């Protein structure tokens, strides 16, 4: 057949398509102009002011500019993903690969070529993950926002593979049984994901981008093929995710839907492969799954978010900008905590405590983000900060004021305490004591690692149908659960969990096997954590356990490991190492003098004995310091001329005849708090004009200088009493530096104006910097006449 004869009908078909496109373009242009004319005519007919259009026009212009900048950024990133190394460098300085900046990061073009060949195969795997794992979780999350019927319809990941900007291979501080690599990876592909939402609303996701540091751990190394037992893949911190919404959801511009969808996608990625979650891949059939699946925390980071200072004002008031309603969000990997919201202030005092199990100090970061809460609208950004966890872990503890980034002004006060993990149960006593000193509920003293392998012989929850079981695991107030396994009496999970334990001596581990469809129980098991104290290395190895209420054959296979938290103090650890070296040297010297070989028991110390020595060194130093400080005179004359004396409980009315007040003062170094207990007042005077008119006393506290409303504390009123008892406790969040320059003003007043028209009976001014407050001390103070402020 002639080629021209073949091309002729093809050209005719192409011309028809082009003509059809032109007709559609003309019709669309005409309708657009008709709509504009009708809109202008309506405005004139209704006699609207043209000022109504300024607001929407400005918003539309800003939105278009924002979209253009985002589209340009995505286009540049996509170009980088397709380009060669020379184009990457010339494209944009901000997007240079990691190997340009860091000398220990190597180029990986060979890896990009491998990814390009693998990508069609990876496409099929990712589609299955999206359909089987991500879609059900997205549906469940969206139902909370009254958005039902979410379903992916088309999943095309395109032809552009992820690109590795550089590879770093770790050579130091790495176990001989593993290989660790960091991949600076980013994906800017031509994917096309379409979905439906609710009643026929259709939308799609295009220009999806992901960028982050992916860690690859090859472990364990084997002496047989394939030489590597398995792979662990995970992001150290949450990757950056961006995309474009297309279709009807973009035309409607549903309020906040784009941000909600982005957050949900990030949550699903985090739940799969952002620390502490890992994506394990088993390569050898001889490898036990427990090796890849059991979490391996390095320690626990305790964080105290104390307060904020001079934050930006975001709320709009009648006379301009008012204050803010700030709260803080803390993220480490996939873990997140949020403080309470403090209303109407730019100097919030949160006093919020939280704890994070840390899987890897080398690379993980704490992201602290401050927001202004706005009911019903998007919360305003007040600034953010990033803290390197490795730096804090080396110090053991830190106390810092952090200047917020991406904010005009503002600071946040945060304290950190780093705990290492031990298997010595005797360390629990010291940790419990330290936690109790904090007087904060739900602080942890141990960490429990539970590995759930499988279950067998579960009963049927429904007639003639196998169950859909999942396991709910509870320790204290925290519960976690496995995935649901469909239609099986012998589910296999191979999944590890981590729990923070308040007190192993009293806490209990609960297992509840539940059928997903009916909600009925399939079995349960209880284990007292105190029983682990007698186990070697506080460990129960993998073994089957009989389930209660599950019939004669129901069993659950799991293992668990208990780790005791121990406060890491670098100076003490170094001191203990020196003591151990001295002990070793003295033992060697004694052996040489005696010229007799020492037995193993006498020449070395057990691990438990060495760890006990760690506790003894700081305690002895602490006691000596406390005794020296307590020997100093606790009180002295204040510059205001008020004299304070410690007196015994006698019938005296004090130096000025105005009575005396009993206080207990203590400063908690761990909590950075001044604790004031107002016990009672003795021998208040009666008015000379009317001795029958008994006062109704109460006590007010202020911190000076300043006497601000925030530092005001007040007891309840005791009616008709010259010797009232309050036993009221008040606290102030103060750093040690602030404590040395602060004064505590204690004022005793009465509701009845009995003394020369004033309701103040007497006053005490206490110089906090001149007292030893590291220990709890109870004082009697003479009340003095009120001074001019």
C-alpha cells in the first residue's frame, strides 16, 4: 500500500481533532466574555459599589501569583529529576544535590540509572501499597471530617523515577554486623492519581513531589549467600511533600481540603517508614523476622516546654492587632505532641512535659512549631525552631531559650533531659526518685519493647466464618494495635511496639485479641511487668502463651524486653570510668605485690556493681553540697529595711506586733520551679477601736520587681480568725538565674477595712537569692508595716 494513501486519512482525522479543539476554545472564550458582561450589567443594575470587588480581586491575584510560583518551583524540580549532573548544577543554586555541599556525600549516578530500570516494576508495587494500605487509612481519617466515599480510581506513577542526590556510607560508630547508608532522595514525577469523594465529586493529584533523607540499613551480614539478611528503609525525619490538586475539588477550592489531604498523605508515609516506623525487607529465608522488626531505641528524650516570650500578635482586635492564643507542636520523626492553648497572651507559660523514644541520635531532629489558635480558620504561624538531638544527647541535659525562625520576633524556653537505657533493674530506684521529685504525672522510668509474632488456634467469632483478628496491646494509659488480618484463625503479624512505662513494679501489660467485624473478644492475656525483674537481661524470649477465653488451642507468640531509663550525666560517667580504671590499676598492683593470681571474682566487678558506683558518686557530692549550703545563714536584712527572723512557734506577735506567718520555700532544680507553701498565720492584732471586729485574713503573693498580674497568687479567705491555717501551695516557673534577682512579696490582708482605711495588715519581703532553697525549709517571718511601692 502507498504510504501517501495511508497518511491521507490520518491527516484528515488530525485536522478534524484540531478543528474540534478550536471550536471548543471559541465557545469557551465566548461564554467567558458573556459571563463577564452579565456580571458588569448585574453590578450596574443593582447599583453596587465597585469597592466590593477590590477584596476578591486582590485575593485572586495573590492566589494566582502563589500558584505560578509553586508551578515554577515544581517545574524546576521536575527538570532536575530528568536532567544530567551539569543541568542540575546550573538549574538552581537552592536545589543543588547533597554531594555539592558535603564532602562525605558521594555522587550516585550509577544508582539513578538502576532506579530508572527498576521503576516500571516499582510502579506495580507502589500501586498495591496505595490501594491496600493507604486508601483504607485515608477513608477512615476522612470520615472524621464528614468526607465519605474516598477512593482512588486511577493510579499512574509515570515514567520519571526518584532521583538520589548523593549517598553517604557510615564507617565509624557502626556495628560490624550492619551497613548504613543515607540517600538524599527526591521524587518529582509525572504521576497522575485520580480519586472520587462523596457524592460524585472527582479530583486528582498531579506533580507529586517528595524529598527527604532516606536511611538504608543492611543487616545482619551473613556468611552465606545472599550475604545480607535483610534491609530496613526509613526516613529519619518527615519528608517534604507537595502536589497539585486538579479536577472538581480544585475548581471548588474546598477550604482547607488541600492542606488536609497533604497532612493525611504525610501521616500515611510516616506510619510506614518514618522513625520509629521502619519498612523491613527480608532477603534470607534463614533470618528471623524479629531481628528486622524489633524497635531499637538509643534512649528517651524528656522535654519540658516551659514558656514563650515576646511572640507575634496575630489576633485582630478593635484597636488593631491584639494578642495571640499560642500553642506549640513538637515533632520527632512520626511522633508528635501538642501543648495546651494559652489564650490572649504573647508570653505564654505552658509548663508542658513530654517524652520521645529516640531511635537514632545521629540525624534525628526535634521540630518545634508555634501556632496561634483560630477557631474555625487556619491557625496562624508564630515561628519554628529545629534542635539537633545528637547535640542534646551528648550533653545529657540542656536548658535553652530558642529564638524562633520565620518570625519577626519571639523566643521559647525549653529544657531537655537525656536518658540512656540499661538492663540493670537496680537503676530503677534512682530513676523513680528523680521522677517523683518532678511532681509531674505520667513521667516514665522504663521502656518496654514488645514483639508480636503470631497467634494460633483462635476461635470463630461468627458461625461458619473465620475471624478478622487484630491485637490490642495496652500498658498504662497507652494502647497500640496490630493490623487486621482477614479471615484467619492463625494470623501472622511480625510487628514490634514500644511503650513508655511509668513504674515497672506496678504496671501491667494487657493483650486483647478482637474480631474486627463483630468487635467481640477472641482471647486475652495479662502479664505483670514486675516479673521481668527476675529474668536475665529483663527479657522474655519469643515463645507461645496460652490465651484466656480463647478455647484450649488459642495461643499468642510474643517476646518482650524491658529497659530501665537512666539519667545520662557525661561528667559522672567520665568520673566513674576513671574510678574503674583506678580500681583496675590498684587490683593489678596488689596482685603484683602478692605475686599470686587473682580469681575472676576478685579481679573484676560485675556490671551491676559498677552501675551502683555510678549512683554513689553524685549522691555523696550532692549531700556534701547541701550540708555546706544549709549551714549558711538563711535570712538577712533586706534593702527595704524589713527584718526577717526564723522564730519558734511562741505566743509572740512579732517584732512589729502585727503577727507572724509560717512559710515553706523550696526550689526544684529539675523542674525549675519555686514552690511556696503558706501554712498559717499566728497572733494577728485586733483593731483598737473595735476589738470585737475580728479580721477575715487572706495572703497575697507577688514576685518583684514588677508586681505583674501573672505573678499574683492568692489564698482563700478565712472568716473571723486571728490564727488562720491555709496550707496552700503555689508555684512559680523560674530559672536559677531569675531566682537570684527576684524578691517574694508576701502580704497579709483582710476583707474588712479595719486599720486606718486599709485592708493590709502586714507584709514580708523575702530576698530569694540569699536563701538556700535547694532543700525544703520552713520559716517563721515577722509581719512588717506595709511599705510604699
